[in-house]
């Protein structure tokens, strides 16, 4: 892939974040999602690539744009897989909660897992414990390993997990070890990636969440030198058959990071919509000026760039919410 593609795709996440941020706290999650999707789709028309959506807003009959299989780009660049979530955290944004993001992952054609829209069990660690953690290990063993590799006491290990009834037993087991538990509501892409960034103080992400979000996060985790294991969790025969149709003969096989993102290259870009673990949100700084906070990373080089940008909305009328 061309390195210029990284800066091209962040323009698309910025556009989606700007368009959706104006719906923050208004309780209208569908309108916010539509605004993000439309803005991102329009920006893709000018990107130098021959892309195909492999993770998007749904199937063709479910989504008018950014649907699975949709071609993107101007056909003048590399052939790539594209995974998008124009607004990860629609409910978050509608309520004004943290960790809403606009996200894109890009990789060479045929290298991103085509994850069905279902649950996935996931575990994520940073570089210190990469290669040492197993999804099937008892959580107590994983915490001991992380404490040893990070040179921490167990009571100083921070585990982040989604606050859901399905995780209640796991949360109690984590607390029984003496480790700290940090709960979050929605937005597991931001929190799983935050696990791999030392400045956040998070040592381990574990739990069951969306499979498409898991693949998108895997692109960033690979670029940051972290590690991830996952397993799809189909809930019925229809979901199991969909896994097979999408290329997974054994829907419940253990997936390593290289199964989620094959090859040595992937690009991840995200722009914050509301402030959270990973990025600051869109900030309206007065008049028609707006500031965005983005991150771009590439697995092949290990480069991570943070981009703060100022935008003038009067020069981008297509991103402004109509009154």
C-alpha cells in the first residue's frame, strides 16, 4: 500500500466525525449515524485506491452506502480491503457519553477477516505480554503473567471490561485476584486499542463484543505491537452457516492476530467524536472553527501519528447539520 493512503483515509474519518458531532447529546442516534456515513462515503470518492468494503454498515439490502462489497475509491491506487465504522458508538454520541469514534481500517486485498455481524470473545494485551496470553487460559493466570511482564503488583494491574450481565462472573473473578476493574459502557474499539498504549495505564482488555469491531481494532493492535486472540460466538445455526459462507470452516476456531489481519501491513485511522480513552472529541472553539483529534498508524512501519486539525465549517457546508 502507498504510505500516502494513511493521510487520505484520515480525511474521511475527520469528515464523518465533523458531520456526526453536531448530533451529540440530541438523543437521535440514527440521524447521527446517517450523517457520519454520508460524509465518509462522499470523501472516499477522491481517495487513490481500488477498495472494497469487507466490514461496513451491513449487506446491500440493509445499507444504502458503505455496504459490504461496495467498491470505494477512484480506482487509481492499490487494491485493498476496507473496514469502516463511520460512527462507533451511536448510542454513546446520542447521550453525550465518551469514546465515540469514526474509524477506518485498510489492508491489502484479501487480508482482513470478513467477520460476520455477531459476537466475538476477545482478549487484548500490550507489547510486554504479546505472545504470552491465551484466550482460553483462566483469567487469574493471565493477570499473573501481565503483572510479571509489566513489573507490577497484581493489585496495580488494570483490566478493562464492558459492563454487561454476561461479564458479571468474570468481573468478580478479576476482583477476587486483587486486580483493578475499569468498566465501560459502549465503544469497545477505543478501549481495546487503549490497552496497547502505555499512556492509558490499561493492561488487559477482555470480554465479548462485536466481531466486526474486533477486526477493525486488530489492525491498530497489530500496528502498535500488541497482541489479540479472539473466537467468534455464533448464537444459532444461521450465524454458524454465515461464518462458513464467509470462509471460516470452523466458526469457533481460536483466531490469532494474524488470522484477523493477515500479512505485515495494515493502516488504521480514527477521529474522536466524543472524548475518551483514545482521543479527544470534536471541539467547537467558536465561530465557525472546529478542532478534531485523530490517530493514524501503519503496521508495516510501526509509525503512529496524532493529528490535530482545525476546520472552518463555512467552507465545508456539506458537513453542517441543517436546522
